[in-house]
C-alpha cells in the first residue's frame, strides 16, 4: 500500500484545526499528523515528525505565518498551502507568501467559516494532493467543485481553421498551481514591444488585482487586471479577474477583452479553456497559446482548439513545472506542438 500524504495544520483557530482535520481525514490517502495553534508550537512538533504538506494561516500570535513560511523554505523546503482570510481582500502579504514559496492559497472567510470549509472539502483535498507532488525547486485557489462544464457553457467552438490575418499578434497564457511564480519569471523578462498578452491564472476573487499590480511593478511591460472593453496592444498583459471569465473578441483589426460572469468551466472561473477557445475563434493563426504549470486539465482542450484554428501552441515541460497537470493533459491530447522549459517561454512570446 502506498504511504499516505502527511499534513501538519498550523492555525490559531481551534475551529479551523478541527474542521480541516475532519475534512482531510475523509481522504484515504491523507493523514493529519499534527495541528498547532502557532508556529512556535509547530516547530516543536516538526522536530519530532516532518510532514509532506503544511497548511498555514498568516495571522497568528507569537510568529506570523509569512515569517514562519520563510523560515521553512530556508531550512527545509516543504509544500505549504496558505489558508487565510487575508487572501479575501487580496492583501499584499498573500502575494509575499506566494513569492516566498507557498504553492497555493485557499481563501478563508471571516464569517461562516465552518460551512465554507465543509463546502470546500473537495478543493482542500485536491490542493493537498497537488501540493504533495509539487516540485519546490521550480518555485522562484480553487473554487467550489461543481458539475464539470466545458467551454460550451460560455461560447461556441470554432468552426475550423481561422485564416484571418492581421499585424496584431497576441499570446494567451494559462496556468494554475505554481503559476504565480512562473509568471513572475516570464513577464519581467519581456520587452515593451512584445505582443499583447492575455492571462488566466487560477486565483481567488479580490486577489488578481493585487497580483497584476505586483507584476506591473516588476515588469517593463504594462500589466493590469482585465476590464471589459480593454484593447489588447503590444507591451500589455491583461490578467483575468478572479471569479470572472476572460474572453478575447475581434473588433475590425483590433482585439478587445470581454470580462463576463458565468458558470464554472472545467471547474474554474476564470477558465483557461474559455480564454483559449475565445482566442481560437477571434485570433486563429494570429495567436500563440502556452499552457503552463498547474493541476487538473483546464486549458488542455482549449489549447487543442487554438491549434486547430491555426495558432502556434506550446506546453511547459515537466522538469520546470511545479505541478505537471495541465501541461501533461495538453500533451497527451496532442494540443501542444512543442514542449518547452519555463526559461524558453519569454523568447517564444517575443517571437510570436
């Protein structure tokens, strides 16, 4: 029998520790080996038994979660999932946590906590499984599970190869777990004359605006959270807002962003499949699609639709992914023309 994934929960709320423990106990392949009310208690237990995954709050007494995360990553790098109410408001400390090496973030509301965590049980279990397989050497939220809809829920599939050509070239990026670090590697390496970029990064609501501002500060290009009607131009990257779908439309020879509400697609909102399909329909051979690190299969079929419409398509390779889920499925489906390491992606974007 395979060894179980071991988890240590660090949260000052007894309710959170209890509920998280009971949720994870239902997964046959996961075992909670410890729960601590703050990092100092946690360190005593870690000296006796080190887990495969740590679930960590950010606001705690005696030592804050961010300081503890940095200490862990310096002394013994371990997959860490941030479970914090700070993510609900997209506060900078959660961005700092991702930059410090956290593999994912689960937004924890300040009220209705027990009900929320129970409703998010599938998400939490999936996050732990993905974290356990994360490649931390490659480090520089998911929504509630529902019926798994395809991109048909938002727009019709492309009719075939799109031969419409313009001088406007665009690049579509899709990523999830490990994607914040990957995007922080890619976008700051792009020159101001690079093609316009549309991005779906799976993130909670209220978090993407802060993430876009962070990327904007790090990059030569302009980076912003997408708004309905934004024109996609060279030297601009539009980040899909959390909780909304991002689609690309053509207006004459120009490309314009459409931000719409709608159901979860491939269990996500924003969905990479929705973005990639819209790019296939509107841009066709004028586009390049790149699917990057992340768990699940969102974007794999949409990338195939981009390929069929005449776009160039790429998948990030396993060695440079934090989680080789989305790219793996895309490769298996034949959606990617080429498999590339992360450090080749900036040059691919410039050559699009």
